[in-house]
């Protein structure tokens, strides 16, 4: 009898493969690629509104986090062996070398991840949110550019978050784990 | 609103990048990975019956083609920029160096292509066969292990074949491109 019952399936890469591909020059300099559940994902191009929100939020977070945490813009976060996304912003626990050496930042180092979404909204909600929850990312903010709102997710549990609060322009959103870090959204949505 | 299509764009790799992954040791032969439409695809594990059929067909093909063409078992074949499958057999026009140097084997060199399918039957039929047709492979065989049947596909047109015939073990099949060569299917299902 034939004992093969598994049909062809996509080959899953791990973070070592991902870095060796970069070293071997397999990705071009202009490629913006995330590793998500072992798949290479082309990130959506950053539109002007998206860039503006990231800039405004980054500046607000730099001020709020000064001396308390590190703001990391569009850098990779290593969630596990098969996933290394590049959220728009991350707020990381302080480390003297700014994570230049040693272990790359992982879920335990992350106070907050931020995704700014226009065309990527469904991908952020359906694929990345469960990934972040499973990895134990404590807090996630998803900025919805079209609706001009922020969904703040807290309390990772399984594939989701126990608590979701929606904030609008004019309100202030803060970190549950670091309440003195907060951002006035009218500074971000303009 | 939110239940629309997920904007997910898998990064597509091309054949050159695929080969560079092999050279860099990121993909190893034992990983058994094909490039299909720019995606890396893990090939199905090979079961015992599959091994026996490959061995039986290998003998039949080598006997039929000895000295006239090259039987190329389980090597990759570059079809186009985004597709480098690894058929169970590719029979190539004879070249003195057996394709060791110079241009890699391409669809223009292919006389016959054979896939032996168990769990991969659907994938071979719905994904790979249209690729082979589009590449103009004149003679594509799919051996269905469970159904103990050979499906022969000829006259490629677009992403389909204009002719499909079914054959059982024990038959003799003349090849599409070289009808004077006849392959015996006596050993197609040795078990």
C-alpha cells in the first residue's frame, strides 16, 4: 500500500532561511518583505496618508516614550521561527544598545505594536492580529486610515484579544502597561 | 466592508532566485521543493507504491529510448520565469553532454514528461498539467496510482491538451513526437 497521503503544499520558510535569502542577494533593495507563518509576503506600498500618520504618531510616541521606552519604526519583530513581520511602529522595553546586538526584539520586549492600514486592513485584522495575539504581543493598535479611528487591542488570548476599544480623533489613547505613555489622536489624524 | 478579500500578496520568486536558494543551501535536494507560479511548493512524500512505479517506468523508458534520448529522472525543468517543476521523468532530446553545460534543459528539449501521482493527483491535473500545456510540452503523462491508470495528454493548446487517452498496465504506447519509439507499460504497476 502507498503510505503517502499528503498533497503538495507551500514550502514554509523559517527566519534563518529568510536572513540567508537576504544575505544571498535574493531580495532586491526595494523589496519590502515580511515573513508571515513561513510565507514571504510583499508589503503594500506606503501611501502618502499612511506615511503621514506613521510620521505623526512616531513623533508623538518619541516624546511620550523619552527615557522610558524605545520607539522602533518599520523594523522587524521576531515573533517566532516562522514569523518576522515589520509593523509600522513598535514600542520596545529599553535596552542600552537599542537592540543593535544580541537577540532581536521579540514579543517579550514589545510594549506596543502599531499597524497603519489602508489597503492592508483586512490582512492586518485577519492574518496579523491573530499572529500577534498568539505570540503574546501585549498591545496592538490598528489605525484605520479610511475611517479615521484606532482600534486598541489588549489582553492577548489565543487567536485574539480580550479587549478592543475604538478611539477617534480628539481622544487620547494610552498604553495599558505604561499609562504615562499616551498619544493625543488629533496630533496624528490632523 | 471588512469581509472583503484579504490584501495578501505572496512574494513571488523567479527561477534565478530559486536556483540561487539552492546554491546558497537554503533549499536542499532532500527538501524536494518545486517552483510553481513563483511559489515554493513542497512535493508530496513518496510512498512505496510510487517508488515501485517510478522504478518500473524508469526501466521501460530507458529500454525504449536507450541511445536515442535522455531519460532524466526527478530533475527540475525550467519551464519559464516563474515555474521550475520537478517531474518524475523528463525525456530530453539527446545532447552529447547530457545537459551538463550550456543552456539548461527547456520545454523545447522535452520529448515526454511523466508525473506519477498519488495524493498529488489533483495538483498535477489542475496546476501542473496546464503549465505543461502552456509550455508546449507535446506529450504529458500522468500515472494515477490509486486508479492504476495512465492518462496521456497530447496536442497542447493554450493551457489545455486537446487529446487525452487512458491506458492500462500491459499496453504499448507509441510516443507523440517519435512514433517509432514504443514504451511498454508492463512494469507500470509492479506491485
